[in-house]
C-alpha cells in the first residue's frame, strides 16, 4: 500500500514539474508575442509558488516519507500532510494565475506554511526513534528547521503589506530571506540527506560529520550574502566571510568523500545516474563559486542590479542543481526506469536546462554593457518548449514503467 502511495505521489511530482515547465513556456511566449488572456505578473507568482510547493517541496516530502518507511514501523500522518500540501499547491496555482496576491492565494500559501510546520514536527518526532546515528538524520532535521525559518521572511513581508509600511530594502530583504533558507537550507540539506542516505547503503563508505557541521554553521550567516548591497558594518561583513569559508570547506570535504569512494559508487550505480547526479553537483560547485564571488560588494551590487543575472542564478539552483539531482535520484531508486525512452527524455531535459542557463548567462553579460542581443527571448522560448516536451515524454515513460 505504502509503495503504491509513493509511486502515486512521485507521479504527481513529475506531473507538477510539467505544469511548472508549461507556465515557463507561457511566460516566455508573452514576452515576445501577444497573449492578452493571462497576466504576466500573475503567471510569475503562480510559476514560482507552484515550483516551490507543487514540485520541490512535494517531492522532498515524498522522498523523506519514503526514507521513514524503510527506517521505522508505520510513520503516521505523512500521506495526509503530503496530500494537503498538494491541495494548497494547486490552490496557489489557480488563484495566483487569476488574481495574483489576493485573499484566496494568500490563504493557500499560508496554509502550506502551516503544513510545513506540522510535517517538521511529526518527521522530527519520528526520526528520533531511529536507534542509531544515521547519516541522514542531521541533514533532514536541519532541512526542516530551515524550512520553518524561511517562513519568517514571508510573514514579515505580509506584515509590511498589511500595515502599509512597505520599504524597498525591507521588501527585498524579506524576499531574499525566504529564498536563501529555501534554496540553501530546505532544498540543499534535504538533497544532501538523500545523497548520504544512498551512500550509506553502499558497503565501505564512511560518514564524515564535519561536512554537515560546516554547511550548518555556514547557512544562517550566509544570508548576509544576499544583502551585502545595503552596506553592512565590518563585523557583519567578517561573519559573512567566515560563512563563505565554512561553506567552501564543507563542499571540499564532500567532493573528497565522493572522490575517495568513487570506485564503490561506480559499482553500485549506472552511468546515467552518475552523469545526472554529477551534473547536479557541478551546478552546486558553480553556485558556491558564485556565492563566494559575491563576497565582494561591487560584484554583489552588480549581480543584484540586473534582473537577468538574478533569474539565471535562481534557475541554476532550482533547475541545474535541485531538479537535476531529484530526477537523478528518482532514476537511482528505480522510480524512473532505465528504459531508452525515459533516458532520452531525461537527457533532453538536461540539455535544455544547461541551454537555458547559457542563454540567460549571455543575456546577463550583455546587460552589463546595456547591449541588446537580437532574438534572445525567442531562443529562451524555444529552449523552454524543448524542456516542456522532454518532460511530457518522461511522464509517459514513467506511466509505462509502472504498468510494466
């Protein structure tokens, strides 16, 4: 029963990813062509909220629930919470598309936050029953902690809107607070927890807790990287530098661990899994490198001053790192089959992700010199269509794998 439930939840995750891609196509189309029936700003809100809750949070909840199924007897409440999160995600999808920020959309987004609180409470309570120090325990508990913390940014933004005290710096600070603790907390820590869960099943691979401690110590102060443009005092800037050093140190330890046991990993994984997971980890290295470079205030101001650069970075984290890792992880666990059609669809999507990043990078570099490169928007539309079609093929191959 639990296994069928998990397959169903994962199908919804992939289906939701298709919807996220479709919204991306619609937004790209509206930039270059007339399409008056949908509001671009409303579409953007629907796209971002559904990507966070309908795709990433939903699949992370599902995979964490799957982890518990193999560790404890009968974890309760989680299917109900996962379904409730799905209902809220679809509520946000439709309400944001129609009205943007309004009573209905805010209600669904607020409910999804409270669901994340309940999920964190029950999951931590359940995971503490595991009798030994499993490598994933630290990562999952920290991930849920950061997920809860991220909501402070959302509630502060709501407070400013309700009291009509909205200020530009505070507005951006609250948005970046939410994004930082989602991307570098909730998403990153859950992904590394899943990675160490799989590595733990391979005989001969040991766990180094210093990796976790380095990333954990870096996460909260690393938020200051997102607000360097406000001109921080020297002591806060020093804390930011220390956070960057800790983050790089943790990443180096992680790479060394993988490199040391690579022969064992090769024996237990397919080349396709290694390629997709490897590309996701490469994106993580690039992300960390960009964060490290942003320690220089001039670079930080330059990056945050150009919308195309911000979009490129957000897509790097959400698509190239988070989404590729999760698809690779599903392939690793057999939820996506190694059937030829599924593999073609996966690598089509991988190509689309990096093509998207390349075009966004060119657009961002051109914006530094205020140079307009012709047909870039059309290229982005073509790439988004290509990614959408690859996911359509993938979801049909997923259904076929279930039938077989």
